[in-house]
């Protein structure tokens, strides 16, 4: 925000604001309060830029080495958006501790929140260390926006997450979009950003696993009807499709040309990219991955239940070429607006569905299969950090 004077001059000042934020949003439980947050940097595969106009040159270690102001601004924007999603997810999920179906799930949520906070911490450390006053202002604003006031930068991160079906779908599908974004940033020509991704990706894997095994446990229990599960898949997967950004994005185009954000499969893909369609290319890779995951759930469904599916990539979109258009979630066929409005309540959760789900969760103790044979999530949380560079 031009002209705004930051309350912070150093990273230590920002840490004070971070502690205030934790207390205000109510995520300062004993387990979280005792965790020692760190800025962690891992290894990158190569010191050379891997794609774009500057391919083959040495990666940039500081902002001064980046050739143009437009590139620096684009890099700043990417870091701000990534960090904003991390703090937002904590705000969205903060009330779920008391309703956890098992102690393992409660401790898993604790770990997820700790790691999401650390991801936001990491992005703010980059802003403060490399981007001067502009970075300090953005790092401060990161802790001033609130998901529950609908002030986070992306719509999916202002949604309410007030039950564990939402939580499992969110961590399986929205956090999986997060994995894609982190992987693309890992290839960045800005070396400190690439080094930040190694540990964030390891931590993100646990979040996705929590969601994926959680959904499987719900399916295996057979108490929540498949048609209701499908509505939550439709909700969160379509939200995740939007998170890849607009089609024909000039921002994605230039981020690739400048070498600051690659494709998800960059090292393996030797083909020249369609620079006008980078976002949609990555979105389709995501769609393929989640289709495989959801197909596996069907093996655990009771025979009399309808098969689960991934909604068509055009369904319920609010950005890009399909924004506001009406498509059937299963077939992908265009639907007249009147018919769509009549059928929409069959495809996405309604207030009545939400009430039914909460009734099931609150009254049916066996609505989810217990997690067995798994290590305590908080016993393993520090293990990936042993070889990190702590700053």
C-alpha cells in the first residue's frame, strides 16, 4: 500500500506481530505455542536457470541481480499471494480442534496449522530480507488481513471451513493445488525462493495425506452418503481449478519467460510451452492427478452407493474462459441457466446439506473409520528439519 509506514523495521519486529496474530485468531494452543518457528532453506537441483529467456545463466541470489523492475514486482506478487494463502488457511480451520473425530486427527490438525504458519513465516522472511520497505509493508499486511472478514486475496481462502468433511476435502484438494504452486516456484530463477520450497513441499505432503486418508476413512465408514460426499468434492475441486489462475494469463506468460515460475513438470517436459496457456496446462495436470485419487475412493464404497467422480474442469468456475458459464459437473455438457439453477442444489452443498452433515458428525460416532497404525503426527514434525539451513 503506497505511503503506508510499516510497524516493522526488522524480522524480529515482524515476529512480534506474528505472535499478536496467533493470539488474536485463537491458534495459540499449548502444542502450537511451544513450537519453535524457523526460516528453513533446502537444496535446489541446479544453480542455473532452467527455462525462459535467461536459461543457462546463474540463478539470482539477491534482488539487485534480477534484470528488471517488472521481474522484481512479479516476484514480489507471487511471494505475497503464496504467503497470504498460508495464514488464511489457519484462520479458516481454527475452530476445528474441539470437534476432531479422534485424538490423532486433532494432533494432525495441530501439525497442519503449525506448518501452514511456518510457510507464511518463510514467505514473510523473504519479503523482509530481500524487498526493502515494500517487503516489510507487505509482510505486515499479511498479518492484518483476515479470512473470516473476507479480506484474503483469493476467494477460496475466505470460505468457511467449519466441519471435518470440509477439512479433509480442503487439505486433499486445495493443499494439492498448493503443492503444484510450490513445485512451480521451486524452479524459480530466484534462488532463495527455490530453496524455500524444499521443506514447504515436504510439509505440504503431510497435509494432503491427512485429507486423502481422511476422505478414504469417511468413505470406508459408509455412514455419510456418497451423494453428500460428492457435493463436497464438487465444491472444493472446482475451487481448486480456479486457483491455477486465468486462461491466457499474461502474468503466467511473463513469469515463464523471465524464469521465475515454471511448469509443474518442468524438468521432465522438454517441449516448448504454449505461453498463452501455461495456467491451464498446469490445471489439467492437477485435474488428472485428482481424478486418479477419487477413482481409488470408489473401491471402498458400498455397492449400492453412486460412484464418486471429479467434477468437469468447466464446472462452477468463477475465473477464466468458463467463468459464469453453466456446465454439468459429471458430463461437462452445457446446461441452460434455468435448468442449472434448478439442478445446482443437487451438485453443491446447500444449507440443508450442511445441517445434515453436522447432524451425522455429531450423532454418529462411527461416521469415520479410526486411524490405526499411524505415528503421532507431532512426534515426526521436526524430522525433516534436521538437514535444513536455519536462518
